[in-house]
């Protein structure tokens, strides 16, 4: 690898990490905003999202510049392609943070005694999946990436429970329907964040092994055995 390409790839990595940090902070802020029903925090999330959008565009342009100027191959090419994909997924996660806080004003109009899903559990695991997927990228840790894919089931189960609870609660108290539906949208946004984190984890596996697993991720144990065999082969 020539020195100019190495420098540009290092700069690109630093750039995507800045996007990741900004998105992670905004998701955390959105979770706090919906927990406290804080419209001030909601405005801060939406304002910060405009900055994230600009960072995402700048990072994409940097990826395209590297592809055009250096024409990288093999692992360098996979790294740039992975950054392009993760960059887009992070921007979508930022959008989901905005979607969460946009529900606040509707929820405050008709308050209800309890939330139809475990908000603390869902927000905690969504943020943890985001942190873990980014750590997997930084460390090129395929096993941590697999754990992120497994953890997605926790969020899916909680979102499924929310659908059931909302249907039951609306049947018993139609006046709360709008608030219940808005909480359902919050749950769906957290579920979508978890899905996007799973996509990042799958991107990490592609980057390291040139292996596309997104249509085969349910066979996690087989994929794990493949990784273990590859590692054993390298250690010999």
C-alpha cells in the first residue's frame, strides 16, 4: 500500500468514527428525551441530526474520492466499501433517533399510566448493539459482530410484545389510542435501530472475510464454526 493511500484510509477511518460518535450520542439523547418526555432534548436531537447528515455526505464523498484516485483492491477495497455502507446505516440510525423524539408532543397530549413496552430494556439493548457493532468494526472482531446479530432477537421480542400490548390496551381504552400508537412507533424505531446495527455487524464480517452473510445470518452457529476454523488455520 502506498503512503498516500494509507494516509487517506486512516483519515477515512477517523472520519467514520466521528460520524459514529455523533450518532451514538444522539441515540442516547433520544432515549433520554422519550423517557423524560422532554421537548428541549427533542429539539437538540433534531438539530444535531442536521450536522450528522452533513458528516454523512462528506464521508461518502471521501470514500468516492479514494476509489477514484487510488483504485484500491482486496482488503483495502473491502474497507472502503464497508465504510460506505456503515456510513449510510449510521445516517439512518440518526433518522430513527429523530423519529423517536418526534413522538413526544403527541404522547404528552394524552398521557397514559404506563408505557406498553419496556422502554429501559429496549433503549439499553439498542444502544449496546450500536456500541458493540462499532467496536466490532474498530477491532475487526467477527465474534462480537455475531453477538450483535444474536442480540437483535431481544429487541424483536420486545417490539412484538409492544404490538400485542397496544392492541389489547386500545381495545380496553379507545381514548388512549393515539398515545398507544405513538409509543408503538417509538418501539418500531428502536427495533429499526437494532436492525441497522445488525447490518453494521454483517458489514464487519464482509470486511474481514469477504463473506456476505445477510441472507444466512440465522445459521449463526455454522458461521461461528467457520470463523473458528479460519482462526485455527491461521494459528498453525
